[in-house]
C-alpha cells in the first residue's frame, strides 16, 4: 500500500516521478533533532557544540563603545539599599496603595 502510494508521486509540471525519500529523511532528522533538544543530553550538546560552532562561524566581533555592563551581588545591594523596617515602608507596597 505505502509502496504503491509513494511510487505514484509525480511532478506537476513534467510528469516525472518524484521520490519523497529526501523529504521524509529531512522530516525525520528534524523531528529527531527537536526531540533530542528537550533532553539534558541534547541541551548539553547544543550549548557545547552548537554555540561554539555558531560563534566560530560568526567570528570575533568587538563590543560597541557605548555599552556598560553592571553587575550587583546581593550583599552589595543590601549595603546600598537598606531593607524596609516593615512591609508598609516598602516602595512597591507604598506606591501600589497610594
């Protein structure tokens, strides 16, 4: 049944037989890759192999001069912004109520 269905595929413009095996193979590779990407092994492969391949293909790019990266750890934040004494003193709580 499947063999007969597959062998009857023909191109519209020329009438020649069209073999769907390359298409079906591409679909299977896509589905397999999609299913693999949701597993921990697939995510590890993507991060280790995929990202490094993309960055090597892209090449080195210098960062823009206007960009500044700021990082703040929790202990530094607590030193700069003291915790409110009560929940009603919280800026978020106060702005929502008033």
